[in-house]
C-alpha cells in the first residue's frame, strides 16, 4: 500500500510539473523578443516597432562600454553592462512614438545615442 501511495504521489507531482512547464513556456513563447545593441554612439535598431498591448521582451546588450537604456515616457531606466545583457519585459504601451536615449554618459557624442519605439 505504501508503494502504491508513493507511485500515485510521484505521478501527480509529474503531472503538476508538466502543467507548470507548459503554462510557463506559453507565457514566454508569445512575447515578442527583440535584440537591441548599444554602442558608441548608436542604438541598433534605431526604430523598434511594436503592437500596442503586445507582450514584449527586449534583450539589450552593449558592444563596448556601460550604457543606459532609458525610455523616459514609460519610466524605463535600465543600466546595461558589458558582457551582461539586460532583459526588459513589458506590455507595449498605447499607440505612439517613444524616445529611447542612453541614460549613462558614455563619451563626447553621448547625446547622439537615440532611437525610437514606435507602437502601432
């Protein structure tokens, strides 16, 4: 009887684990994943297009020094370290254009580091 209970509990826990994995993979699988690279003195891509209300995951890396990925209108301020990409997950805001800037002074042309988030 003891073995039977152990087998039932093991099978039940496996079923629960599988259900959690499916729910988890569905949540991440539906997000729009976009890679962004920051480097002196550009943000690539310069235009990031999103659908309003979509789940978005930005993977931001730097090709040289520390930068800051800032979208002031959305309250996003994320430092980006060399060798350690930053992941920003969010729901795309209402339609419009949102300015992206480098929030950490990175050199003489720091002010030229801009991009645009275009939400349709």
